[in-house]
C-alpha cells in the first residue's frame, strides 16, 4: 500500500522507476525469446547449429555467474560438472535408451550431487584457494574420462543420436531443446533469487554475521550455492551433448572452463537472458567468425575479448554513477 501512495504524495520515485525497469527487462526478454525462436527460419542450418551450441553454452555460463553472484567465488573447473552432465545424458541413452527430456533431469541431479561432494571438504576455502581447488577438477577431467573408457568411449567419446519426436527435423529439435532449457534455467534462477532461500544465500554472502544472527548457516549456504551452480553446469553439459550429438574428452578440456569464465565476465555476471546470450555469443560465435583468419585468429579473438570486457566494465561504471546521481537527487 505504501508503495502506491508515496509517489502520489511527492515521495520517492525510485519504486516507480524500479517497476518500469522490471517491465522493460521483461519486455526485452520476451522480444529476445521471439527472435531466438524465429532464428531457424531466418538463417542456414549451419548457423542454426552454431546458435544452438551458443544457447547450450549460455546455460553453462549461467552456472558460473550463479557462483559469483550468490557465493562471491570464481570457478575455473566447471568443465568437470559439464562433462558429468554430458556423459550422463550420453550413457543413459546408449545403455538404456533414455530420452533427453528424462536424462536432462539425471544430469541436473548428478551435477548437484557432485557439487555437494566437492563443496563439503572445501567449504572453508575461498578466493584464490577455492579457484585453485576447482582448477584441479578442471585439469583432471580428460584423464578421468580416459581412465573410464569402458563407460565414456575413450578418445572417440559417445554419440547421442536420440530424438524427442518424429514430427520435427532433428536439427530443430536440438535447437529448440537448448532454447527451452535455457529459458527454464533462467526462470528458475530468477525465482530462486527472489525466494526466501535466495535471500538467505545473498545475506550469507554479503552479511555473514547478520545471516548467522537470523539463523542462517553460512556453511550450508556455501554448500547450497555450489550445489546449484554445479547442477546448472551439468544441465548445460547435458544440453550441449544433445545439441552437438556427441561427447568426447576434448569437448571438456581445461580451456572450456576458461572460456566459461570469460563468457561470464563478458555478460557482467548477470543472470538475465540477454546478458547470457551475449556472453555465449562472445565465446561461441566470435571465434567462428574469425575462423578464416588463419594464424591471426587468436590475436583477433583476444582483442575482441579485451574490447568487450572493457566496454562491459565501463557500462557498469556508468550505470553505477547514474544510479548514484539519482539517489543524491532524491536525498
């Protein structure tokens, strides 16, 4: 009631501005969803495949951003959880013929389980120490996959050939599956952020003593954030396996974890659909655009990443300054 009365009495206009901002964000996301849904009818099959891969990578970028936003930590080993989800989808289909819409949930729960197992002994680590611990996970992925070659297929990997329905071509099934999973993941994270549990996690990060005073276990919060982040990463890996139709150790090398972190930085660690799609485009589509540059591709891509990160940081600084001016004027 007070939020609707204050603006009429000449009070703070920030509530109305926040509502306008939320409506604008919702409309932007709706427009983006419509555009993404129409892309397969506007571009060639190659670009449909590439953009589908980017959408799957956006889910993985979301997992890294969740850890940063809710836990204040950086991971450079999320390729481990991606690989767990991808191979869960591939193995379930190969051995028992489980379709993707079921194996995706198996990948999600496998990621949560592995994230909790990793987070429990490392729950007291933070900062660079936790980053190094996750790096150990990322470096171990290829060796683990090769050692369990009877399940993982060794160097050759596994082929994911299942389809969701016979009414659509497989390339469209792969594309729209990635889009739907991404939308569902973003919606779930947004709901979690505004839920009671999400507020508890944010309080544990920014005000740990206050969180403990309100009965929030900070160690439990750290475990929960890593579990959720790892689960989303595994879901993204499973989606990537379905979209690309194959999994192999080379797909989840340590460089994959680095690219995820780059995509998260490029997106400003945001949890919104437009930011995630932008970050995924930077790490997926930009290298393909420069693929014809030969030996210069690394330099062009490096310069592009530097420009994107600098612009993202400058944009955040401008936004913070504008917000600060609005508050000063209000006061």
